[in-house]
């Protein structure tokens, strides 16, 4: 059955890879994209979406929605051009010819009402817009079938601070709102997503046999950053594409189940830290929701599916 996906993203390189993957996978139908600040500004995210929708021939009916510009903390966001490029697409500067200049956030309501319990929400950026939906429309949000959230780092180093991953660090207040009210949540922290490594050899293979156009320059830019930070890496992780893949391949992951909170103190070294309650007598519980967390991946399954979809070729599993 085709997954109807409403995607929330701060469209940088790994978000772009997720969209390219979706465009080539017949099991995923993107029904709307919410453009948020994060890797880049909201306006850059909107421009990137229109550029990618046109380049990869997505259906014209896909709604592009202007999401949050700043976090619920009220701070000015930090962008990451050293990772994702000036506009979020590495060395590529998209043509800014889109016509969406009005606020249309309430389009999210129409999408949820249309698809109801067939709808899956995948959030691969900051969680501000998604949290806002729970503040405004708690009952409506109960209609969403599942939530897949890329974020967090449990008992391992973060990628923004020693303890925090970027999406959770950027708006920890929003994360706690979502984790308090959302049902059927799966969290994809760095524990799992940093293992979804795409090597230069994989990039070359996809570039040679696939129809992905901008994939190679994007990944070369992205990999350069990761290799400079950690020369031992064999490539770069595609956090967001992995989270989207999980909607159709849940068996690719090893899960554990815990209540989760995020440190939402805005000052201090613990900001954005994701904390799972692992004490068995506390899990019995005090009314907190217990969330599914992906801690590991089957890399062979990831490797074969990603290359197969990105090239349109069936690969030998041996």
C-alpha cells in the first residue's frame, strides 16, 4: 500500500536526498511539504522545494506550505551553510521563480482532513511547525496515523553539542510538545541515522546508472564537510532519507521503547539533550507516552534498497 506522506523539512542536502528518493519510489506519495527554517531559512527552503519539484517531475497537486520562520523559544535560528551550502543545495543556487508569497499554514488542516488515518507525517527538520499544529488542533492531530521524527541522540555524542542533535537542540520546547501529545511516534536519532552512510563509490554508481541529476554534486559537497570533521568516515550519512525509508521498511531497524523528554533549558550545556527513561519501574508509568526509538539499522537492507531505488535497478542481494 502506498504511503501518503506529509513531509516537514528544512530543505538542506539530506532533506533533498529524501525528496529525490521519494520521487523515484512508487511506494511513497508525498501529498504536501511544509517548508521550515533549520538548515536554511524558510524562504530558502521554499525555493529549494519548488526547484526540486520541477526538476524531479513531482505531481503539480503537491501542496507547498510555508512553515515556521523561528523556533518557539523566540530566538533567531542558526543556519548551516558550511554543511548544506549557501542556499541548502551545496554548490547549487536554485532559480527563485516560485509564486508562493502568501502564508498558507492552514493548508495542513486540509491535508489532514482529506487523508485522515491514511496520513503519515515525517518530520526531518525542526519541530516548530509540527508542535504548532498540536497547540492549535489537538483533536485533529489524532487522525494522523503515524509520526516519524528524525532527531535526538541517546547516550552518544550529538552533532551540535556534546549531548544534542540539531533538530532537538534548535527548538527543544517544540520537541516536548510533540512527544507529549502525538500518538504512534517513532524517533530516528543519530544512533541509527549516522549509520546510513553513502560512500563515494555509491554516489558514482548512482550518478552513472540513475537519473538523479544533481545527486553527485550535492553529495560531494556534503561528504567534504563530514570528511573534514572526521577523516575516518567512509562517506556521509543521509539522516533524512533513512527516516523516510522507514515508512515502508520498518523491519530495517532495531527498536526499543521508552518515555522520552528533551532538556528545554535554553542556557547551559544540556540544552536539547534527549533523555529516555530506562528504569523499568518508572516505565510502568506516570502517564507519559512510551515512544518507539530506532537504535540500529540493517545496513545491507539500506544499501540494496537505496541503490535500487536511486538507479531504478534491482540489485543482487548476494
